[in-house]
C-alpha cells in the first residue's frame, strides 16, 4: 500500500498498469466503488474492461498497482482466496454437472459437505426462479436459464464483490431487458456490491448507480447516469452515451463564462471558458432541440424524418464532420424530407469542448 | 411410400465389405478351428488352456504388462497433452513431429536403440554407477520393467493424441470460473479439469491397453522367449507347434479381452459424455 494511505473506499484499484507482450493496454488506472454500489464499466470493444475486471478478480496479474477490497489489500491473493464471484459472458457453467451441482460448486470448494449444500442451493435457485430445473444438465437449458444459473452460482457463496462481464450480451433484446430488471432488484435487495461490464450504454444507464466510461485503457468519466448524459466530460463520452447534434466551430468572443462560436450554421453560444481563437466542438442532446427559434438557432433542410412511435427523429443536412439530430416526442406528422426547418435550443443545454485544430 | 435407402449410408458399403472379407471372415474361420474337433463341437481346447498353469501365468503377465504400460503411458501423456494444448505455432509442430516421427521409425530400430541404453555396460548402468546409486550393473534388459518402459514409449502417441484432442477443446474459462468460486488448484483439477478430460483418458487407455495385450514384436525384442506373452504363445502354437486349435483358442481368448475393453470403454465414454 502507498505510505499512510488508508482505504476509504470499499473497492479500490489504483495505479493499475497492464501490458500484453510489451503493448500497454492500461496505465495508472484508478477505480473506486463504494459498498453496495452497482457500477458499470462502459466502453468500446478492446478498451480494457475485461482486463480491469480480471485484475480485480485475480484472474490476471497487474504489472503495477494494488487492489483493496473491504479494507484488505488483495493484490497478491490468488483468485480463489478473494471471495470475488464472476459471471462470465458465456456463463462458463460446468458442462459435466447438473444445475444444482453447478450452484453447489462454490460451497463445496469452500469445504462444505455435499449434504449441507441442499438448503442454500435451493434458496439460490428459487431466487433466480430455477428451482424446477435443479436436476437438469446444463446442455438442456436456454441462454437465459443458463444466465440465471450462473448468477445463482455466483451469489450462493456470499461474495464480497460480484463481477459481471457482459452477462447479457448473448441474450436477445427482450430477454436482456427482463434480465436487467431482475438482476438489478436481486442485487439491490441483497445489498451486493457489483461491477458490471457492458458496451451497451442503455444497459449501463438502466442497471447502475454510477458508470465509468472507459476509452483506450483510461476512465474518461465516472459519474451517475444523469450527469454522464447531461454533462459528458469529453466528446468521447458525449458520443458514447447517447447521440447528439455535433457542430464544430471557433470561439470568437468570451464574456463571463459564455462564449460565442462561429460555425457553418452561424453564430452559436455556450457556457464555457474556452478562450478566444480556439477550436471547439459544440454538442446538444437531440431531445433538447425544438423546431422553433431559441437562444441558439440554426436553419437546415431535413435529410430524413423517422417516425419511431414514442418519438420522431429529424436528421438535418450536416456540413463537414457535423451532425444535426433532433428528437421530438410522439408522432409528429407534417414534416418530411427536404423541408427547411428552424431548430432552436438553450445556451445552457449547449456542451462545448476544446479540440485540437 | 416405400422406405428409401439413405444414400449417404451407401458410402459405408466398401468399408464394410472390406472388413467382412479381410477381417471378420478369417477371424470366424479361426474361431471355428478352436471349437471344431474330429467328432463335432467341443470346448475342450478352452478347458485345457485355462487349466494349464503356464498358460495362466502368461495370461496374467500379459494383462499386468498391458495395465502397467497403460498407466505409465497415461502418467507421461496427460501432462504432455496439456503442454501441447498450450503450445503455439512452431512449438506445436515440434510436439506433433516428436509424437509421430518415432512411430515411423519402427519398433525394431527402437528396440536395438534401447538395448544400448539398458544393457549391462549401457548408458543407464554407467550413469547409475557413476552417480553412486548402484555398485554394479543392474539387470535391465530382458526384464518386465524394460518391457513396460519400452511399450509405453511405442504406444505413447496413441495415449497423447486422444487426450490432446479433448484438452484442446477444454474451455479455459471453466477453471477460471472455478477459481473465482473459491476452488483451490487441487479442487479445480479433480472437479473440473479431470472429469472434463476423462473421455480422452478413457479413449487413450483403451487404445493403449488393447494394443499392449496383443503386442508381439516389442516383447520378442526386449524380453525374448524367456517371458512369453499371449501373442508369443499364439505365434509359437501356429509356427513351431503347428497346433492350430491351440493357437485359435488363445487367439479367441485375446479377442474376447479386446472386445471387452472396447465395449467397456465406449460404454464408459458414452456415460461420461452423456452429461456434457
Ligand atoms: N491475453 C491477451 N493477450 C494479448 N492481448 C490481450 C489479451 N487480453 C486482452 N488483450 C488486449 O488488451 C486490450 C483490452 O482487452 P479487453 O479484453 O480488456 O477489452 P474489453 O474492453 O473487454 O473488450 P470487449 O468489449 O471486446 O470484451 C485489447 O486491445 C486486447 O487486444
Ligand atoms: Mg471484454
């Protein structure tokens, strides 16, 4: 442990660095989770989510850094001494054991007699509503059922921490949504601290208290879902957590925290302290844009109008690398491709990021 | 509608015909010889074979040597198969060549090479004496130990390859899942890795054992006539004694053992596989 550093967080991974065959995939990674929290690691493929998870689980050794769990440094503990359960992407159930034997595995590994495992196993199975499948072989289960067994197997041992690596990615959309709701209430009811890897932003926002958005081995932002959505810390986070209108420009004046930006669509304002002369990227969440003049106003022809039922999505003609996107609630008739429209939004809703020219 | 013949099933016809003529027919003729006497069908030859103490010693020795050979080959092959499954690129090629090349060398060459290793003034004895483990030369050639060691070497590929085939398909996340559930390396081995690789172990052992009970060349070269095995008894009956009923009888006994091994191991493999 770093000298004099007392761990104030339930799970703390700090200064983590990892290379594979000389290629750095992670350096000076700091990640903290409080007791009882559900936290998501969200990021594109290859950004290091599984690597961080495996280091916390003890399945992979970090080159540098330490892992502290519940006040105990576990950096050098092998996986089987950490009391950290993992639910794997393809569940990794034992094919030679029945459902009940799979769930009992962790108990037996901890030295519990076979006869004593009956009660906790059936409790765990009823928790995930798999009681009637107890004696089935794993191969006779559907994906969703296997996933439930994997969760029961991970929870029955009473882990200090539950790690889930894309637990729903093999399920179809409908089932995925059901399982997300089920798992979340299960974990909240039992006060389990869990870290949940996903590359689906809706899943992350729906399931977790806080989300760590990862990019190329770094955490770009670690915040609750609403902050992440409303105040993304970088263009990467803004784009990864939902879509936005993106307009690039250059700051032409700055006054008391409000900047004026020249863009291909005219002059727009944002709250920001980027200095005059810098290039900026402006972003607006699409549902904050209305089809009427606002503090910021642009006029664009529509390239597409998509009526999705709960919302109608307008795509405006964009220039260069820009994107014009507006979402209106419900079904909005009367607009069609090719119409020239006026789009407006508030200065307070305008995100601004300094970018390299 | 009449039942139609599955055309794919027709592909089996040449193979079946070949087996029937070249394998089953002569075997049946051989079996017939063991029970047919001048005055009808009799199992007298079998009674005589099983009541002969010398024959029983040979039978027992054959089974013992085959079992020990299988165990030794297994002990060497099992970790080797894991090493092979981890090996990448050129290393895997090295492993496979090391496995297959000695097979093409032929048993005769190997046996003479071993005799250099095993003989009284051979490499092993000189080394043992030089380290001081033994005072004088130890008899190695012409012993059952040498036979088991040599046979295990010859049959090693037949043990390694089936195990390798299973180990290669082992999902590496299963031991990881076991570890994260609190299983020590030992518990993981006995409760995950071993049960999942058992089908390969059964297949390899069945191959090795059934080849080892019928081996002829290896014992002839390593231990010679002094310690007979079943196959040597058969050869002697046909070639020297010209006693076809006796030879056929011993062949039938050997065949029965081989059939038992094959049936039992495939039953075991199916039982193990049924749950996976
Ligand atoms: N065993 C390994 N050997 C070499 N490189 C590896 C290994 N494991 C991971 N990597 C590399 O490390 C980086 C991070 O991988 P990781 O599996 O953590 O990504 P991830 O965020 O989980 O991605 P995904 O969403 O695709 O699962 C990737 O560039 C990957 O290629
Ligand atoms: Mg991953």
